[in-house]
């Protein structure tokens, strides 16, 4: 299962949803809602896909860093802002993509991770 966080429902999110067709996805639109979900037992959660819109949202996601540990994290950033990229790296993602260039690569990475996951182990 993939936890998919994206506050907005924009072109990037719609494209990602279409590209992830066939995978089991649980969608969240607020940091509070994904934090609540991450506080429950994993029940098959393997990957977290987080789409960030701005620096404030990146800060809010950073506040739940402890809950994201142990998941294969993929982050889609709105651009190449060095501060935001630095903050994203602190979360320990497996892959960082950019909404303005190549988020399709993130989907390829997610699909590969999902294929390789034969057994989920909850921490």
C-alpha cells in the first residue's frame, strides 16, 4: 500500500494518480490526517508519496519526520529551491522528484519499490 499525501488536487497530483493506476493507494490531504494514519499499525503500508506545494508545507511535513521513518519515502517538490531540497533530504527519502521536471520518474521508482516488496514488516 502507498500512502499518498497531497494537499492540492492539481495537474501534478492528477497525473501522479493516473500513473499509479493499479497500485493500492490511500490518499491524504492534510498533514494531520496522514499523521493519524501513520500512528496506526501499518497494515501493508510500504511507501509514502509526499507532494509538497511550498515551504510552509515542507515545514509541516518535517514535523512528522519520526512517523515517516521506516517507510520508503518519495517526495515531489515544486522546484529546486535549495532550502526546501535540504529540508527534504533530512527526511531520508529514497527519491526526490520535482513537479516542474520528471515526476514520472518518481512513479517508476514507486512501481519498482512496490514490485520488490514481497513482505511488509511493521516497525
